C-alpha cells in the first residue's frame, strides 16, 4: 500500500511547479530525506545535521494529506 509520502513523491514534480519559485521551501525539501520504519511506512527525516530544517516539507505534506483525505469535499466545493 502506498503511503501519503509515496503518493506525494510520485506526483510532486508534475503538479507542484510553484516549488522552484520558493527558495525556503526548496531548501527545506533538499534537507529532507526518507526513512522506512519497521511497519514499512516511509517517513520524512533530516538528511544530515539536526540543525537542518524540514518544517516546510512537513507542512506541505500535512496539506497534501488533508487534500487527499478530503478531495471529494474539496472538488465539490469549488
């Protein structure tokens, strides 16, 4: 079963062209790596240093999950 992070990664480049225009979000994304936990879930982690920030990536993923879970409600409202 695909996780939200997997779905996000597969559709990211094609559907979110605004990323290249936001230097802070782009920086957060370059600081983000992925790790698989013991249950097979993919989770975002900091690439190298604990001082790196991935807050922008986490916020973007939260928004994506909310949209994915409520997509029909969202498209019905617009």
